[in-house]
């Protein structure tokens, strides 16, 4: 399906974020950074968005039955060379189209019931099964990893995810050796996620990896963020984290994992394959058809008028781990 209507995370060809939207957003982010009084002044009547919703989400996260599992020990193998993004920015500036095609979906996302929650494992596996989230959490090796995150819109953050290597879940699933891809699917319930009433999107949100990518040591399933259960707006109760790829690959609120022989058709690929391809590996040298990917703006850093921009790195700086995955792939659009 080709959607020509403008999406919230689409960017103008002049810059990675439409200037007006960006400045409004930066003003908002800077206001929050400046403290509650200024934030109150600038936000005026908008107390249900942004920081407030972030706070409510943090409270909701402590109601989560898995709260006692966190914090977990940090795996220092994956250290990064830049400061952590403040939690309030990562939990109030989100893409989650199920709850709206703009960034302030944190409040709306609180409608998502995260218990009971089950994950179905099917397709090319020894035995199909469905597992409840808390049973899964008990069986997975939890750890914390600080990763860089790079959205295709050219904003970026650095956050501490808690969770487990996706490889542990693949091993648990016992795929057949003939399985080549892992297809991952988000919940489908338009009654709680009004965005899913928009019939021009190919719901549910689907993403995919090759099994080789899924078992790469960097591929991670996040169940927590900032030492707590992950907030709904960030993809509770479990989401994919693949830091060498653009953010849209990091599918949220997973309910189904299927092993397949065929490459799955992903949500954004179905909408606009020329702009949001299957591989979507980060590369500053390969511009999006409508904007440059050379630099990225760090969430919550800099000012409205001078946001802090840093150079984007090939594979988002994770080439030493993942470049070999692609060495033999010829003729594929690896960076789009
Ligand atoms: N997963 C689902 N189910 N729905 C979405 O709209 N948006 C993607 C990704 N995962 C999205 C999703 C995009 S475009 C980005 S940049 C990241 O989630 C944003 O993650 P964050 O909100 O935790 O920063």
C-alpha cells in the first residue's frame, strides 16, 4: 500500500525534521530541561503530554508485576562514548503509530493492558508454543545494555535497556535449521490503540530479521528501560532493540514471533519500500531519498535554536559486531 499522506516521523527534504515541528519540539524539550517552572509556562495547558505523561508512565511501570526484577546488572561489553539521554526525553518523545502518528503518544499508550500478555512462537519451529510474559522473563538471562539508538528521522538517543539477548529467545524457540527469517508482530487491538483504526496502514506492525541477524550478539529484547519495566510508550512488555539499524526496525509490544523461509514483508516496507527497506542498516553516506543521514540530533541536548548534532556512524558505530553479517550479500539495498 502506498500512503502519500504525511507521516509524523517524515522529514522535509530541507532537513531531517520539518523545521516548525522540530523547533516546537525542541522548545518543548529545552523547556523541560530548564525545569518545571519554565516547562509549565511553555507547556501551558498541555499537561497531559510530555513530562507529565512520562511521570505517569514511570508510576505505571512500578505497578508492573515484573518491577521486582529490576534493576539488573549492566553488561559493560557494550559501553558507549556519549552521555545517557535523560529518561524524561526517551519516555515522552516516541514513535508508536498504534497510538497516533505524532510524538506525544505516552498518555494514550497507558491504555495498553500489559497483563495478561502472551507471546506466540510459531512457523518453522520444532514445536509451536505460547508463553506468558512472566514465565518467559523467569527463563531469560536478564542484563542491562547501554546502546545508541538512531531513528531514520535523524534524531538519536543513548539509553539503558534491560532485557535479554534475542539469541536466548531464538534458542528457546528451537527453530528448524531451514528457517531463514524471524518475523515479529505487534499486538492488534484497535479498541485500545486508536491508530489501528487508520485503514491505510497495514496493521499489525510487523518487522523482520534474518536468523543470522537475530542471533547476532547485539540483537536484544528489551523488557526494561532505565532500571524499571519498560514503559508502554516504549513498547511494553517486550520490544526488539537492534542498535545498528534505523529505529523503525525496533518493533514494540510483541505478541508473535514466527520463523519463516520467506523474507517477511515489513510494515514500513509495505507502505513505502523505496524509503524504508527491509535491511535499514545505519549509514551516514547513504541519504534517505528526501534527507541526509550524515548527522543526528541528540534528544534533550543543545538548545531550540542550536540542537546538538553529532556525526552518524556506519552501522551506528556497531560495525565490528555486525559488518560480517553483510559481507556476502550482493545486490541488496543494505542501508535503506
Ligand atoms: N513499533 C510499533 N509497533 N509501532 C510503531 O509505530 N515505531 C518505530 C519503532 N517501533 C513503531 C514501533 C519507530 S519509527 C521508532 S523510531 C521506534 O519504535 C521509536 O522507539 P521509542 O519510542 O522507544 O524511542
